[in-house]
C-alpha cells in the first residue's frame, strides 16, 4: 500500500487543499488521464472508443456532495439522461443485436450438478448454468465478429453499458429519511435502466454507509436481479458479505477499497487486504453469482483467472473491471484473450475526491501528478 495514502486521503477532506489543487492550471491535464471530461458531450467519444475496442463500460457521474434534496433530484436527472445516452451509444456501436442484449430473468446461477439441461435461451447445459450476464459461447467475446481486424464485442447477454452510482449522491446522507430517499431514487434509476437494457452497480463508500447500502440493494434485487453492489476487501466483514452474495447468486463487484477506514473495521496492511481479496475471490468464483473482479493487481487477475477455471467458469461467467486511464494495455490484452472487461469511466465537474483517491492508491500516480507540476514551473 502507498505509504502516503493516509496523508493524501486526509488532504482529500481539506477544503484548503481542494482549492489549491483544483486551482493549479496543470491539474486539468492530470485529471484528464483519469476522468473522461466534465459533461456527457465529453464522455461520448470515450465510451464510443471503449465499446469499439471490445471493452464494456460502467459510467460514474461525479456530482456535488449531496447536502440538499434538490441536489439528489439533480443527480437523478443526470443519471436518467445518462442511462438514455448509454443505450443510444450502445446502439450506435452496433451492440443491440436483439432484445437479449438486455438482462434477462433472475441473476441466479445454479450450483454444480443442478443445471445439466438446456438453458432458457436455448444454449447447452454443462455442470454450471450461466446467469443472464454470461455468454453462451464459452467466451466473453462474440466469435461472430472475430474476423481479423474486427474489434471483438461483448457476449450478447452481458449488458455492455452500465452506470455506477453512489447512494450518497442520491440523498443517503440527508438526515434520518436519507436512506429512504436514496432507495426511492435508486428504484427510479433501476426502472429506467431495466427499460433501456443498462445495468447498475452501486459503489461502496465509507464503512458508515455499508450496511444501509447493502440492505437498499438487497431490497431492490427481487425486482432488478442485475442490480449489483461493490464490496471492499479491506473491510473485515468482506468475506461474510461475499459468502452471502455467492449463495444468493448476485452480481457483485470486488474491490480492495479506496477510503480511509479505522482499524476496528478494516485491515490496515496491504498484505491483509490482498489475502482478504483472495479469500473473497475463492468464495465468489465457487458460488452461483457473477463476480466482477475490479482490480489492476496482476496477482489478483491471475488468481481470478485460475479460480474461474477451477470452478468451471467460462470467461463470460465473470468479468474484469479496471478504472479509466489505468492499465489500458492490460485491459486490451484481457479482451484479446476472450475475457469480459469493463472500464469504470467517471465524468463530471466534481472530480477532486476521485482524483485524490487515485493519487493515494499508487506512488506512481502521485509521481505523475508531481512531475506534471514540476515541468510547468
Ligand atoms: C472498476 C473499479 C471499481 C471500483 N469501485 C470502488 C468502489 O465502489 N468503492 C471503493 O472503495 N473502491 C472502488 N474501487 C477502487 C479500489 O477499491 C482500489 O482502490 C483500486 O482499484 C486500487 O486497488 P487495486 O486492486 O488496483 O490494487 P493496488 O493495491 O492499488 O495495486 C496493486 C498492483 O496493481 C498494479 N497497478 C495498480 N495501479 C497500476 C497502474 N496505474 N499502472 C500499472 N499497474 C498498476 C501494480 O502492480 C500494483 O502493485 C474500484 C476499482 C475499480 C477498478
């Protein structure tokens, strides 16, 4: 773990630091490495390029920290527009082959041995039926477009476009009724997403919100089985959460975690976080859900690959996820190897907190920022 991480995450909460950093002219250049732009217009070409390369996207709107009801309403309005645009961009990318591009049925995988017969979509059996997010061809990339020089495309039953949303943006922290407001807003987004064939994953925020976020998602899942939530492996309770998700057959994003958390709830040593990640991966890969392996770590990527094979999963039975601007070559390599790969693409004017979390993660990211500053002096 980056030794400067606690200091940078502390600075992320300082308004003086925010004014200083957002005021540096050079900051914009650095921001563009990690953020697609400030508006949907900036986002469009980025999404188009990613889809054309065979990668999928999960788009996050970086809005104001929501302190009033009207701000939550604004976030909902932006997300509704974003969902419509994503469906349009997906069509423009030629990824709407037929209605099966939408999530279908329950997000439930059968356990080993339970599902030997043909699937409802007419594909074969095998010892592990795939949930609606999976390909039928045994690879995440559709072979029908796999001629030389043609970009690969995601398997038809995986939704190639998704939004990532923070419940805090939807009003979760607006006093006692905040969780209810956020839940109602999330339902509004899910309804539109269902119609548009777009998926939603709810981001994991700091640990004080974890329980509420998970219960909000769990309450909506019967109606929207594709609705996913992120789980952070630095949390001591991560394994317990993964065990439940694996048994429920849920779609779940596994990440190490990006916030500053106390020792009482979170592992502090990088090695402990990594071991927790590996234990969670084992549970998820052996379970009946759809794991989304959100990491840039080569050790975790190799482990996910190995564990998926050992558990009889084809590449499209889980996906890799990475952040926009990080390890793009590796993203393309995984696509070429037939894996489903989704890139998390943030956009919006409120990029400061997101940028600070990226700088905190890795000395090299911070070095990139400081070098850019020095070169401009
Ligand atoms: C798709 C996605 C969604 C996420 N959602 C959430 C969320 O909802 N909540 C949350 O708290 N966090 C989220 N995160 C952030 C996550 O928790 C980590 O903070 C972040 O991904 C860094 O952890 P890591 O697994 O990449 O490994 P790290 O421990 O940061 O890095 C491990 C190794 O990965 C390689 N690596 C990392 N970065 C680079 C780089 N820039 N270039 C080359 N190699 C690199 C290096 O070999 C490094 O040693 C998300 C991350 C991703 C990818």
